[in-house]
């Protein structure tokens, strides 16, 4: 178990022998199976100097699983991208390819937006 002393820096000493310090961290929820995920694939050009970015939204689950899905999509599309704030960003307009890959992986997904 890693030491969490940094999370307790503001803690005042307690004389209660049954005291259990709560850091306020909530455990991540388990990731549901792909068939229960409802993903949306968008094309976004806002605040990107006119360059198109394919955005996958709606993933529910652990951050590690989202990172793995993003890595798989970037590799299969042969482009770069990122995973930020619960969204997968793929450089370029790859909506059709991303929807095809997600459906093949067992996810429920749709193209959204214009």
C-alpha cells in the first residue's frame, strides 16, 4: 500500500483510537462491457485553427480502460490524438473508420453532430 502522507498534510492529530482518516477519494466504477456502452462520435473544428478532430464521447468506466480504447483507435487509424476529460480525440476526420472499429469491438455507437 503506497504511503498517503501527502494527502494528510492538513490533518490535526486525533486521540480517538477508532479514528479513520478519509482522503475523500472515491474509487472508480468498474467499466461495463462494451455492449452496454453508448458512444457518440463527433467531428469538431472549434478552437483548433480550422483542423478537424474526431471526438468520441460517452464512455463510462475506468480511466485506464478509456486510455486503452483511445490507444487502440489511434493505432488503427494511424494518427495521433489524446484522451482528455473523458473524451477521446483523434486527429483528422476519421468518423467512419472510428465507428467501424467501435462496432467491430462490440460497442454501441453512432455518428453525432453535423
